[in-house]
C-alpha cells in the first residue's frame, strides 16, 4: 500500500498481526524458549530455602544475565504500545476478527486480562512481591515492587539508560533488579509464543488470511559461520561503481580469479587496533 492511501480496518488488522507474527517468531527462536518446561518454570520465581540451626539461607538458580538480556531485547518491541507488533494490538485485532466465535473470543479476553496483570500490573499486590530495604546509618527506608524492579533492569540496565528507572532501582542493587526481571521476561516470552501458536491455528483454519511469507521468512540466524558462492570484481581506487546490482560492471572492473595475488588487498593496518595496551 502506498503512502496516502486509506487503510481499511481489515488491512490494518492484518498488518498488525503479521508484524506480531514476525517478531514473535524471533522470540520463539531464542535459546531460552528451546526448553519450554524450563521457560515456564522461570515465570514462577522458584526460591530455594535451607534452614540451618542458626540461620535461614535462600538461594536462586537463574540463567546467565547475558542470555536474559538478549531475550529482553527480542521481546521489547512486543511490550511497547507504539510498535506495530505490540502484544495488545495483536489481541485487539484478533478480538475484532473472532468476535462472532464465542470460544475464540473468550480465549482472547482471558489472554488480554492475563497480559495486563503480568506485564502491566495496576496494583502492587499483582506484582507478586516487593522488596524493602533500610539504611541503618541514615534511617532511610525504601520499598519497590517486583514489577518496578524488573522494569528498572530492562529500561535502566539493558535496553535503555533511563535515569529515572535507574534512580528508582539503584537502592536495591543489580541482583534484585535482575532477579525480578527474569520471571517478567520469561512470562512475556511464554505469552507471546502461546499467542503466536493461536494465530497459527486460526490461519491454518482459514479464519485469518495472513501472508504465508510471515510464517516462512527467516527471522533469526542459527549459524553465524557460512560459505557461499560469489563473484568478486576489483578496480583501482576512484573507479566508477556499478549503478545497480543487475547492471554490467563499468569499465576498469575485473573479475577476481584463482590466479590473482589477493595479498594486494591487504591494508597495512588491517586487523590492528590503534592502541592495544591497557592502562
């Protein structure tokens, strides 16, 4: 559709659902989602408690922070209202399309309510828990619910450097912020993948008419080492470059062959850092 054309409601719904499918499939490809049971377990915030004679010890077993950080980056557009792939936009589109099918409409309403409670709780009690800290030297006391801690990690430590989020969560430390973020990220992934599978089922049943490309298009790289056939041409510095990928090579460009000495392409500072010494 070109700019300036009026988009129909059906076209808008299809565009939003297709945007969601593409991003949700990228979330589905993340390593945290490879073990579904383990991912679901992360949403529950399991706490191990060991009682000794003189003290109580609490321990947690969470994935490496880098792994959760990359998952948060993949899920982030689905959490943002301004994005086409925003989770609630997909649910609203489905709600309109499935409004005459009671069973599907009920599933969509339930999914919408659960998403609001888990991802955007309106009350502190809905966050599950909160942390209270006190500075014995100054007498200052602070408390913050799990959702506030989680968003402080996501938007203050990871995908942004929001000063307000950081200020709100700094008192509690990185460990508390990360610990709260893990179940939020995991649950958002679970909710996203479940909605993706629901959309797949509706599309296969003919209720939706989404383009097949959004289900087939590559959305994530499984390998970052590969080899492919290519044609390589070279020319002196300043030679006219080709105007289009399909255009004939301009005068002065020659194909690279096995007999050519490729050492001429090595730059005298290639692969070197300007300063490799540590202070």
